[in-house]
């Protein structure tokens, strides 16, 4: 995984641009003055010479004004107007608007800072919305656990009584299965809404990924798909709850298995840099020549960690149909699922996001090179 180079790289300084163009203009004016001195003896005397000098001075001033106007417009006025328009759009609520890169180093740095500010504002707005959803789901979960828990226990007792009285076994098993499904939904709600009392320890991210893949292999759940696992040894260690983060990886892998449908799944663990858009690249990719297989990803920021800080990234990608763009904003909502009815509760990804954010990280979804969805978990490093 490789950080994208800064937008200021390769751009000239605004000071250099202005000085260079002013020097060119001054050289032109000096050349015009020398030409005037050489041509002046050839002009007739009296009023003709005066008229000639007036025309030359006027031409010199006109060139200076026109070239200066073009220079100021290209280097300063137009980029600032674009920044003002982008700022006004963000202030009006269009948080998807981004400032264009300036042609000079200073304006590019200004646009980069503004875009980073907008992305952090968007993150803060998303966090506020998720907090409101979490509070609503918490109240709902508490009510459901109280109102549904007791009837479920009673239904379980009645099912056991029917089995002892010789009721039809397939009907009893069907009732047990659906009752267990209701119980799973209630437990999922509680897992999503209630705070976890976790024991935090220093963890190796690569070891977590290997353990999750090995666990599903032992259960035979990876037989129908082709799985590749790549771990960069330079990935920083993290501080977290082992069980909770293993649940994150298992949920993402199970989601990828359902989506891939016998295709391919890729798991990659690598270091990353906060605040920079990234080009994902794996060691199995061919050396870049002409068109590369890289895909750009959105910039990622973590609360409490400045941009430019190292972090750990886990990418779980599949070759399934992917997530339609219009559904991306809802993919982590509780009870939202693209699976067929009866195949999922829509709580798996919501719980993944809750656990990752409890660890100070974030999870993003985008398009995978395999054709399906790519979930990227970004986690801050453990304290030194």
C-alpha cells in the first residue's frame, strides 16, 4: 500500500512564477527600449520623434497592462475565485464539493487544506448521524430485549413440551429454528447498542488476519472460494480487544463469502498514512508499465490523530457484484442488507462499524479490483 504523493509536488512556487514572469516582462520592456534607441535616429526630427516616443511608451504600457492582467488572472484571481466558490458550496451544505488543485504550490496547499477540512467536517457529520442512530437503536434494543425476551423463553418451554408429547418433529424443529433467529436478532441489537467492556492489549494486525482466515478454513467455510492473504510486516501494531477485532474480520470475511459466490476473496494488511488518498497495490501486481492496476481511494482521517500519522489498514475485497453507488451511504445502517429475505439481519456490518469506531478507527467501502466490494478498516497504531 503506497501513499499518494502530495498535490504540491512538482508544482512551482507562486513567488517563483511571479518573479519569472515579471523578469520576462522587464526583459521585453528593456528590449523595446533598446530597439527604440536604435530606431530613434532614423525617425525625422521634431514632432515625428515625439510622436514615435509616445507611441512606443503607449505600446509598452499596453503590453505591460495586458500581460499583467493575464498573469494575475491565471496565477491568483481565477484560482482564488474557484476556492471561494468551493467554500461557498461547502458553507451551503454541499459537503461533496472539493476545491480544485491550484497551479502553484501555495494555492495547491491551500486547496489541500480546505479539502481536508471539508472531509473532517463530513466525518464529524457522519459520526453525529451514527450517534443519533445508535441512541435510537439502543432504546429500541432495550425495549425489545425486555418485551421479547420473556415470550421467547416461554415459547422455548412450550416447544420442549410439544417435543415430549410427541408432536411432529419437523414442525417442532421449524419453530425452534425461527425462535433462534428472533433471539439472534435481539442479541445482535444488544451487541450493536450496548458499550463493550473490553480488555485492550497490543495486537499484531497480520496475526489477527491470519487467525480469522484460519478459523473459517477450519470450519470449511472457505472451500467454495479462492482466498489470498497478503501481510506487510511493516504494518504497525495496534491496541485493541482481540475478540472484538476478530469478530470484525470474521464478519467481513463471511460477508465477502456470500458476495463472491464461489469467486475470489483478497485480504491485505499493510501500513498506511492518514489524510492522503491512496493507490492500493499488492506484491502480486506486475511492475507498473503503461496502464497500472491501481485504484484511487478516498482520503481517510481519524479523530485525535493528525494527518500524516502512520496507521494500519486491513482490506477485505471480493469478486462479487459489489455495492451499487446509491446504496453506499446506507451500507452500515442497522437492518439494511442487500441479501435475500431470511439470509441476513442487516446487523453484521453495523456491528463491524461500531467495533472499529470503538477502537478509534474507521471502515470504508469502495470498489474492488476483483469487481466486487472492498472494505477497508483503518486503525491507529498502538502507543509507543
